[in-house]
């Protein structure tokens, strides 16, 4: 079997978000880039499957859509243990464009399992995985929190209201994974970092495709107002404040 | 001039940073109770931090010294005790055997050191030979095909958890320091006994003991270098070892500074966060400048070593300065935290206790000044 993991290159989750002067874009200067946490967990699970199932997995490939600045992120995926990487050389403007590029890049590669994180931690669109499965005309299972290989079959657990359901999709398929798919992301070892240099990283030029969405404006959230404490016995004061000061009743 | 790190160096620093987060979870408990970080050292071995400088043909990471100091800084930032175990292991036994050992010694000892299966220790200090390391009283009598060792070593990091010792002992007292030999000794050799765990001020989670040798037979083939090379070997190793300890001291300072920076933006006094009080802001500025200077010295020493240029003066400067500013920065960090700095929960009191040893071991700050002054007066 061959597994593909779609990797999104995102700002570190602790990044202090600043906007450009016109509020039309996020200021990406001095941002530290990381593998999208859900994608990183998906990669971890793929590597566990490769290690724990004797010869069931031949190859774990990672793909990202991004310019050259995304290479350290994709190379980290190689250092963690992916066998090879693909980068489609274009700016990942929206989910449609990313899904189009990935679909085009992998349509002839015959991956058996394609893993996508449930969302990316930058724009949280939650759209790419579903779009990709549609473009590749593959079944998809969403909200996957467990994936197991039993012989030639793959079983996945997905979270539903009040519990889990186990699904046995036909191969190939797209799994849109969430937290729980692996315990914690792997830290690359020194050996892995050294070997990442020698692993194949293929750069593909993009196919012609437009982004279907664009950002009009960003607004920072309202700053939190100061909290005023009212004595529990003083209901009249509370009502008065809500009425005259907060003006919500 | 180029101040950029390579992509690999950045990846190693990030790997160390990610790993170090795990150290934070139990560092206070280990420090309080003197618990050795066994499971952390195991994971560090799996990640390759315990033999990162060694040639990959022996299983090592083949990394450069820049990567090494970046990793050590990150680990020391969270836990200087774990950092010293890593620093001693890499800088002294691993580097020493790889650089000066025979092919047989490298083949026999390096793979298990690099995999972390065996931890290395460096046995130079004695009850009456610290800074004056040439006055070795431990004897290694030449008995033909083996040395017979008798004596006591003090303040040995990883003495009980470690199992491969680099031991220094006097073979020809009449030759003074030129009579000293360095021997590779396996801890399970008969006649070795370990003293009680030292109840230290800081680095309480690393194991430090005295080690007694009574009629211990060490095969001749375990000697490093020619007869009488031991003292020179020790000095060579310490030149490099100082870069590691300087990186550890830097990490301690950075840990205290980053915690102070965060605390000062949250803690309010006299109606505003304390970082807006000039008394605190200036302390933070002083800390930042000292850390920047120390980091530049540490990186320069590592760069010189990587580029096969003389690094003895640079490593002494880096060690002395980084250790001294670690003490200053951690003391100020406690001051910024006020009463909270004096209790364990906020970490800075531990960092202050940890900083102190960096001015003492691997050559005291005063010894570094001897090295520095001799060098600048000679040139």
C-alpha cells in the first residue's frame, strides 16, 4: 500500500497575529512555519502503520502546495520519516486551488490511502480534504480519529454524536483525520534530519487554476472589556449596571 | 560574515526545543527529590542527542558543533541537570574516544555510547585536585600488560548511571603532569565502588558521586594515546567541553530571561504591568544584551571548532562569560519575580541554583581567566 499525507505549511500556533496596514492580509514577516498539527499527527499515524504492519505499507509520501519557503516544513516531514516528498510550486491561495493542484499531482500515482488533516490551523477552512476526494472521484471518510490496517482491509473510526462508528472504506480512499489519530507528533531524530537530505523532494510546476475565494478584510477581535464584580447581595446594582452601563437590558 | 543558521541547524534546534517541553513537566519534582531523568535520557538517546557529534559510521549523528550548542541551549533552558548529562557524555567520552582513541577502542566503545545504551563519565577531579588537576594522586601502576589503579575521584557526573569511564591517573609521579595517563575503564571492573549521591545545591537531578578504585586492573590497550598523554588529553577535551558548558550556562540564562519577560508582562504593580516600570524594563534590557553577547561567544567557539581553527581562547571566553552572566541573569530573574521567584513553582530559583555550578566546573571562572590572560599576554 502507498499512503499520501497532504501537508499544509502554517504559522506556528503561538504566533502573535499582526495584520498589514490595510487589514487585507496577515503580516507574515518573522513568522515561524510549521507542519499543520493535524497533518503532523496524520504523518505520525502513517509511520506507525508502516512500522507496525509487516510490509503492508511500501511508501509514505508527503505533498504540499507552496513556494520555496515551504521547503523547510516539507523537509521536516522527511526528517520525521516520510519516504519522499512532492511540492507543487505555487502560492496556496485557497482550498480549491490546493485541492486542484494535489489532485493533478497525484492522480496517476495510485495512492491507496490519502490522509488530510481535518483543517489547517491558519485559516481553519476544513474544505480541502472533501474537495480533493471529489476531484479524484474517491470515497472519503471525515472526522477520522483511528485508522487500522487488517490484512488488505482498512478500518477507520469516526466520531459521531455520542460515540464512534467504524467504517471499512474501499481502497483507495481519502481519510480526513482529527485529533486522536496519533498520540503526539514525532520529534525528528538526528539520524532522520541527516537522512532527509538524501530523500527525494520533487518540485512540480502547478497546473493552471484559479483561487475561487479571496480575502476582503481582516478584523482583530474586540479587546476584552474589564470585568466589574458586583456583590451577590446587590442585585439592584447589577440590574442597574446592565441597564444603564452595559445597555443590554 | 554570515549569521544565518542552516536549515538543518534550525531543525535540530526545533527538535531540541520540542523535546525540552517534556522536561518541564517533571523538572521540579526531579530537582526536589534528586531523581535521575532516566526516561528522558532514553528518549534523547533514541533521538540521537547522546552521540550527535560522532561519525555516522559509529552510529552517531555526524552533526556540527553549532547544532550541538543550539540543542544544549534549548535543553538547559528547561533543565540544566539533563543538559549536563548530555554535555559530559558528548563533549568528553564520545569526543575523546573518537578523536584520540585507537581504532579498536572506537569500535569497542563508541557504538554503545552513541546509542545511549551506555553513558560516559569523565573522572579527573580528586578530593585534593580540582583546578590544579595536574596533582593527580590516583595511581595507575604499570604492571606490564595492565595498569593497577588505586585512588579516589570526586564530583563525577553520571558516576553511578554511567558505565564507561575516562579515568585520569598518575603512572610516573616523578614526571609530574607528564606522567599522567587516561584510561577507559568499564564500571563493572572489580575493585570499583561508588560513593553516596552528592546532595547538591543545583543540578540535583543529575547523579554526582565520588568513585573509589581499589586494586582495579585496567588492560593496557585501554590507555588513550601514548604513555603520559593523559594530562594533555584532559586539557584538550576540556577546551571543547567548555563550549558545551558555556552553551548550558547560556541556556540557563535564557530560561530565566524568557520566564522573566513573560512574568513582567503579566504581573501588575502600582496600576500597570511591571514591564512598564523602568526599574524592571532596564533589568530585562541588561539581561538581553548579556545573553546576546554570551550566545555570540558560544557560537563563535563552536564555529572555530567546526572549522578546525584554534578554539581554546574562544572556548575559555565563552565559558567564563556565559557562566558569569548566567549567575547575574538568574539572580535578577528572581528579583523580577519577587516573592514568587523565591518559590519553586516559578522555576527561576532553580535556574539560579543551577547557574552557580557553571562558574565552578569544567574549569572555574578564575581558571578561565588564567587561560585567557595567558593567551592574550603570550600573543
